[in-house]
C-alpha cells in the first residue's frame, strides 16, 4: 500500500511532460579536469514538505549515489552505483561519462535523471512517462498545480493567486510563472472533456445562484467571496 502511494506521488511530481522538470546530475559536477571531484550534495525543493536530495561520491570507475525523496510523511531512500567511463580529449586530458542505470540501456550520458528509484538517461526518463497515457487534461492540471506550488498558491483550477511573490523569488520569475499558469489553465479549460465541462458549468451556475441568494447576508457580514470549485 505504502509503495503504491509513493509511486503515485512520484508520478504526480514527475509525470509533468518535460524532463527539464526532473531532478538530475551532470557528469561535470562530479568530474572535471579529467579527475573525480569531491562529494556532491544537491537538494531540490518540490513545494511544501517535499524534496528530493542526492549525495554522490565520484570515483575513477563509478560514482556512489544516495537519493532521498520526501513527500510529506512518505520518505524514500535508495543508493545506486553509477558506472563511469572516460574518453580522451586531445593529448593530455579526458572526459567522464556517467551511464544510464535502466535495465538494458547502459547509454553513456552527460546527464542522468532521478526517476522513481533509479538514475536514468533522458530517453529512459521520457519513455517511462510517455507510456503512462495520462489524459491530456490531467497532465495539464498537474502542470498547473505544480506552477501554483511554486507561486505559493493553493492547488485547484481557478483558485486565487497570492498578490505578493514568494520570498526570495525574482520579480521576473514570478511574472513568468504567473503567465505560464494563466496559459496552462486556459489550456486545461480547453482540454476538459465535454462531460466535465458541463459539470463545471452546472456547478458554477449553482454557486452563482447561491451567491445571489446570500448576497444581502454576505454584504452585512463583510464577506464577499465563494471559494472556487476544487477540480
Ligand atoms: Zn537509458
């Protein structure tokens, strides 16, 4: 049961379309100037109480990686030994490649992605999610909620956005994320299956009627809004 829940969480976080969103490590973080570097530690925050972190120790022929993923109360840890090979660069130097850990792949790569309980190449990371066959509107909703998380907003189509940007975020990033979210939610609305669209329209109509009915009372109490439906 616990495993299933973890899998759902991973899929929610990473089945969002582009591999650029997936935590990853690159060979040059571990190896530079033709030699293994010191231990590498990295952490990716994935919203409230959720993160992925990696600690990697590069050696001549392998890199030992320990990954921790936390999603609220769920904690997952795994370790992998990544195979390392070298190619000559000019007469005096060499370059390291890190190998995909997916079974039957072994592609030598510059970058590996942390997916489920493995470190894999771009192709293996992509294939995994393409095979999910998640409906387009669902993928769009997940992308939108992920953007909402970065903006510090509640999940859910049409839920209010904060008027101030999260602490430490650049204004340009905030504006870009707001724009991306607007575009994503517009796409989501367009992708909604007709049956859901009718349900949403009926729900909005009921809310509108309720708001009218309660208008006088709301004005008296100073409250003025009704929460957006959670889709
Ligand atoms: Zn691969």
